[in-house]
């Protein structure tokens, strides 16, 4: 006896055109949803976090979408030939997945926060459970309609709906996404944040220091002043390594995030809530520290983050001496390899289309420098190329380079070098291991900070060996302190005072162990004027310098503004605090204004 689903050879040749059309539309719609529309929306909303340009993302994703459409359609046709009932069930199951994907990405993701970690979602249990239930109800709706239509075959509207739901719903979802993505592309300046992967910061020229004068700044990410206290307490040898330095405990940052802290320090332009990309473009057109130092005969070397601190290398042309260029033959695009364009973009797609409970598994190991993996450079280029994103890997690569190739003292000009280290931004085992701690019982944020100091100490030791340590001004400064606990919960209050580490070794300061200053009321707002003063450039037009306050026993008003990330990489200005006296005492913080 033949199986129920068996078809004769004659019947196998007779394909129902309407059903195959429905299968084709469905195959196209779900393939483009997963491999094109959804990942392209992620790309367009987060351009600044991608090393590649729009076409490098769109073209391979389009090809994969077409190939996947053909593959899904082929599978459905084969299933149709084998068993028509299984084909009908498969159609509705695939449609249900498409509906769930589309509804999740369109209605249930809320305001997807975008930052260095790309996307974050709700994590409370109640929201996750509700979302999970709604998601799978939507997924099974087409199958429920199919079963109901077979059980109630005499209900005309139900049978008609069962027949039309696949082609009509699939077509509608495809057209809506096509229109939505097209409008987004047309309204997005794809050249505003041009990703020039043929340009890069090179370690090589930055290793050359001057025997006359150097200003070296280590931007130690998230160097909370209280954490610095812990570093000194746990690792007392740090005080001996930091010869000639003074640790200013009463220093604050103007902002609570890397953006816009570092760009403000380097450009002097305050962030007022404008579009992220527009702000950086405007800021780097001003009379920045690199601009003024170049005019005064300095070589300028920068190692900063191409996400939070500048948009593209063109903004730095003419003011940065360690930008180098490579030819098209020097690099290739990683499309399908490990952490390549297509695998990573597909993971972003599923982070949008899956229920909340599964999203973290899609993106939890995607680091800020994920798009570094999209480009493969020749070994000789990659050796001296500084990663575009500041993270633990970039700290280790910088450390390896200075240990392998070392510093030199052959610069014909005075130098200014600004080195952004990932620092205490997170705890990292590999960075912690840079310092061999015989009493180590694991790693944490403080041991990570100690590992970062080992990178700095290697640099300082080489400066001493070259004889350029004494004639150099060296600054170790945080862009901000720890994350405010109130902001973690979307609140406006800080809950505790946040101070930001600042250590300064002026030129000709001697070699005494680290000193502590808890009184001087300093701020990162005084960074620009201070750099100009150390460089012998008039600074009065830029406000107070550190020395003005320290030597003059001044008590200036200081400010810190808190931020919270919202959608599409933008942040909103939350609260401005005025600080008087000891910044470590939250009673000295007064909220000035709130904005939504």
C-alpha cells in the first residue's frame, strides 16, 4: 500500500503555480529579513562602529539573501513533490517565523541602546517572559489558522484566509521592509562617517621622541580616583615607579562617558546634545590641541578611538603625524571567515529578531573592536597598525610593540603623544597578567589597572634609558571615573561622588616617589590650557591651567554632566552638577539642570 503523501510520476510534474508562487515570495521575504533588512538597519543605525563602508556590508548581504532565497525555495519545492501536506505545514511554519522575526524587530525591541557594545535590551524577568510568550504565539498563528481551517472547512472566510495568508503576509512584510530600509538609506548620509580603512594610526613614527622636549599623555580609560587609591594600596611599588609624579585626588571629568570626554579634552568643544557624528565633525574643525601644537613646531602622535573620539582620518589630516596609508593590495575583506562580515552581521540580525531571552547569546562576546576582524592586512602593515577601537586587545598590542621595537630619541621636533589605553574600563585576565603578581588570586578591575600600569611603566623605563624622561611632561589621566550606580538603572542621581584619576610629572620634576595632593580642585576642563602651558604656548584664552589652580590656591567652579545612552548611538544630556570644594564628598555636588 502506497503512503498517503506518495505522488505518481505524472503528478510530480504538475506543480501548483499559486503554491509555488507563495513559496517563492515567502523564501525571498524571510531570507531578506534575516540576511539583509535586519542587519542593514543595524549598520545604518550604528555606522560609526563599523570599519567598513555601506557597500562592503550591503553587497555581500544582498548576495547571501538571494542565495538563501533560492535554497529555501528549492527545499520547499522538494518537500511539495514528496508530501503536499508537509509542504503546507512547512509554509505556515516558515511564515510564522517570519512574522515573529518582523514583529520582534519592529515593535518589541523598544529603544535599542547603542554604544561600544552595540545593542542592549531589557533584562528583567517579567519583560522576558511576556516577550517570550507573545513571540511564540505569533510564530504559531499561521499553523493555528491552518488547523482551524481544516477542522472548520465549511467556514468560507477562514478557508479563504488560510489560502491567502502566506502569499499576502509574506509580500506585505517584504514590501514594508523594502520601503522602510530604502527610506532610511535615502535619509542617511553614508559619507558623513566615511570609514577609511586604507588609513591607520601607525606605531612606528610615534616611537620617536625628542631630546629637547616631549609631552606624553596616557588617557587611562575609566581611571576612577578611588580605584587609583586601591591600586596604590594593593601594589605599593607603584609609588616608586611613578617617579616625579603627583596624584591629584580631587580631580573630576566633565562627562561620565568616553564620548564626549576625550574629544572635548582634545578639542575644547563642549557637547550640548547634538548628533554624535555632527559634534565630532564640528569639534575637530576648531582650534584643537593638535592644531595649535603643530603650528608651534610639535610632531603630534595620536592613538584614539575611531568611534567615540573622531569620525574618520580625514578630520586629522595635517595635524597628526602618525597617520599612514596603504594600497588596495595591502588589505582584503573578510566576508565569510571567523568573525567576518556575513557571520557577524547575521548575529546582529538575530539579536534584533529573536526574543529577549536569547539576544545576549548573539552579542555577548562581540567587543567594541569587532569590525577590526572585517579587514585583513598584510603582515607588514598589521604589525605597525594600531587598532581603530580601543579595547583590551589594543592595550596588549601596544605593549607588545614597544617591547619588541622600543622607543627612540631621534625626533627632529618636539613631540606630543596621546595614547588612549582601555585601562580599567573592564576587568581582563590577559591585561592583569602583564604584571606578574606572585600573590594573585585571580583578576579583577584593580589587577587589570595594575596590568595597564605595567604598559605605562615599560614606556617610562625606556624613556629613562634614552635620557628623555626628565625633559618630558607626562600626564596620566582618566576620561571619566566609574559608572554611576544610579545611571545603571536609568536614574538621574549619581548615588556617590565620582572623581577621576589625574597624575602629572612636569618636566624637570626630579625623581622622588609619587606624591599625593588631595586639595587642589582640578578638572579635565583645564586639560587644554594645561597642555598649552606645558608647551610654552599662551593659554589664558583657554581658561585655567592645572598650575594656575595648584600654585594660586584657586577654588574654581567645576562641573560634571551625566549621560545616558538611548537609541541609534545618541545620548541625552541628563544632569549637570556643580562641584565646590572636595569632589569626593557628594554633599559638595549640586544639581544645576535636567534635560530630557
